[in-house]
């Protein structure tokens, strides 16, 4: 039996969320699961994936538009497979805890597609940030890297552990 392939799609403006997606994909591969980390805007089809992890950066309590569009574009197909969601963005140590609830738009998507879980991870904002407001935040000392790689990897291992059980459940129900 071949290992399932998981798509880790993301919407990221300044690369912090892309970095989280890469950690998730790398951890899944370490666990023996094929995983592709791809920008959500570039994904044209999800039918070849056994599961999807979708993440978006948070800006003013709104998910990155590419992650939102991905959820709308593939909503019906996502309901047919296991999906996990993540957000990144809190720029403080508390945001690194991973237990903040999803913002309303993400919670609505999770409900619509039957997502199996959501995590919020700390974000990253550095001097190369795009946008006037982001650069001003960095100048005012509110930047930094608050991503907790150990926490991200632990969550990805939880997903990896759930995949064989989900596949077995589908086989038994068939």
C-alpha cells in the first residue's frame, strides 16, 4: 500500500505562513507520508490528494485571501476528504501557544467543509515585510519570529497519526 499524499496549501504575504507549511510538510514526510507544500493560489486540483492541510496568514483578523479563495474554490471536494486548517499571525509569545480559536471566517469555513481541526501559530514579521503597516510595526519593535517549530511539528505528527485511522475507517465503511 502506498502512503497517502497530503497537500499543504497556504496563503502567505511575507513568508511566515509558507515557513509553517514547509515544517508541516517536512514533518509529514518524516512520518512516512507524501506531502506537497504549495501556494494556495497555484493549486488547480485537489483530487489527487488523500487529505489537505490549508493555512493562511492573519491580517486584521482576516485570513489571507488566497487561503479564503482556495476554501471557496474547492469546498465541495474538501468535504470529501480529511482537512485540517491553520492560521498564523499573532506576533507575541502567547500566539505561539497554538490554542487561539479560529477567526470567524475560518471557523465558518471549518464548519462548511467539516475540517477535523484548526490551530493558530505565532507569526513572523521582519524588516523585509511587504506593506507600509507591516514595516511600521517592525520599526516600532512589534516584529519578530514567534513561530514555534516544535509545536508545529507536534501538530503535524497528530495529523500523520490520524491518517491511517481515517483510511481504515473508509475501508471498513465501504
